C-alpha cells in the first residue's frame, strides 16, 4: 500500500519510484482523493510503475 496524491502523501512519481525500488508483487495506491488529489493520481502512479498495480474502488 502506497499513499499517493501529493501534499500530505507522496506524489504519483515519488510513490512509483518507491514501488519500483521495493518491487512488490502488487502495489496498491491509497489516500488519493481523500483530502487532496484524485483518481488521476492513482492512474498516473499505475502508468509509472514497473510492477503490477491494483487500483481498488474507493468507499464513500
């Protein structure tokens, strides 16, 4: 689980860099769109990752 969204968490670029370094089997972005950011941050994260990414639906 990687916090994505910027300001209070990593940017999509920073989170992707972290995921690419630790090489998990699956990376899951979280916290995007809760205070700042949006689903677009999760998509950008996925596009930058060299590992499998699972974007889970947000609960509201």
